[in-house]
C-alpha cells in the first residue's frame, strides 16, 4: 500500500520485524487474510511492508485503542501463536507514536 502523503500526525506505528524459518507453509495466505481483517477495524490507517531476508511490516493506527482491538482479535492471536511455533526464527514488535513526519513527493521523469 502506498501511503505517501496520506497520513497526518499524530498517529501510531506498529513496527514488526521478523526473520522467517525455512519452508514456511501458508504464511503469505495468512498474512493477506490478517491484513484484510485489520482494514475493517476503525482506526486502521494502512500498512507498508518488505521482506528481503529481514521482514519489516509497519501498520499505522489512529490511536492505541485501535491497536488494542487488533491485538485482541482472535484470528490475530491464533496467527501469532502459529508464528511462534512454525514461521519465525525471531521477531520484534514495537509501537511508536508518530508526532511528525516529512516526506519527499517530488517524482520526476528526467
């Protein structure tokens, strides 16, 4: 999802970094299903992610209450359990309040 120019502080970022194990099954499908569920939670603003060995996924939220609703979602809870048991070698979750952001939107065809 391209969020350039769309988010206005303050908002929250949930930063999930991970290293996958070899030969994970159903990880991508589960991740896509979870992101579709997250979109239905009021306060969800979007998500950006990349995986190149280390995976980094940042979801954006209007407030901590919205993050808590997501944290308590049963499908999310089950996926986290499966992640610890099957998919991840390691992961870290951080929550940060974004009070200011700056972006460069000067795309050029030169």
